[in-house]
């Protein structure tokens, strides 16, 4: 990591979280699973070299968001908080859920529930994925989150919590493609094989970068980047 960049408050944090897992940078040299447009975007985004009103180094007429009027148009705002992009942000989140669901081990004593209430639980909350092992009477509840990178370090204080035979896990990928190494505990608990896990991590990172690029480009050009 460049020392000058690492020392800056925003880029430094982005590079720090992106360096925590090799999967976060898997595309850097060969561009695996990543289009050139997404590859080009992510390098600029991680350096915060973006054409947003709140990011210019010189005075501009306004720093506010061109879409929703929020006081400062920054990358965290556009990629994670600007309401106009919520549909794309939801699809970005669901892309990670779908990747995880695809590699879960299938067997006769395991039930996999997606976006459903947990059987036997009073709560009406619908976790992204619940894996119920009827043989060993263990439930693993997983919620996927795609925060902006600078929030990633503070989001997870404990990799998982356990109440009786129920595990609650957060599964986190930063919106600039940083794979949280704390996800590894969840991957091990779900008994995903290392071979599948390695590919899954790369595809998740590339999916998130693709969606974040689509959000950013639509934001600055007004042109929809994905099929409805
Ligand atoms: Zn906005």
C-alpha cells in the first residue's frame, strides 16, 4: 500500500480494509470475473478519484447530491445511502446472498431458508439465510451486509453470537469489494469446502464491484446501467 495514500483518512481506510483478505484484490492483475469497466471504476473509486460534487479538490458551486439534495455528494453517500439507488443496492446485496446460497452443502437433514422467518422463533424478522441442521439441532442465521469500506472495520465487533444451538452471523462485503476476513468463521461453520469458498469469494467481490460501478455510473450520467 502506498504510504501517502495509507496516511489519508478516507483512502487509507479503504486500502486497509481491502488488504485484509486476498479475495478483495483478486481481480487486480488478471481481471478475473471482472469487466474492464468495473476494473477501471474500482481503481478510481478506491483512490476516491470520482466525479462527485463532494470530492473535488477545487471549489465547486455546490457539494450537495445531484439526485437527492443531501448536503455532501460523496462515494459512501452515492454507493450506500442515496435513496435513488436503493433498487440497485438491494440487487447488489441479493447477489451476495445468492452466491452464498449456491455453495451451501445440501443433504437430507439440512433445511435452507431464504428471506423467511425462523421456525420456532417469536420474531417476525426474516434473515437473509437460515440453515437448520435437524440432525445436530443447530440453526445458523446469516444476515448479509454491504457497508461502505470505512464502516466495515467498526461494524463487526464479534464474528458471531450464539444463543443455545442458534448462531447469528453477519456476512460482510464492503461496497468497494473488500471481503471481511471475519466471514471465514461463517464459511467454516457452514462447512463450505475451501475449493468452493475460494471461487465464491472472488465472485462475490466481483459482483459487488459490478453493482457499485453501475450505481456510480448511473448517478453521474443518468443512464441506467442494468436491465430492469
Ligand atoms: Zn443522494
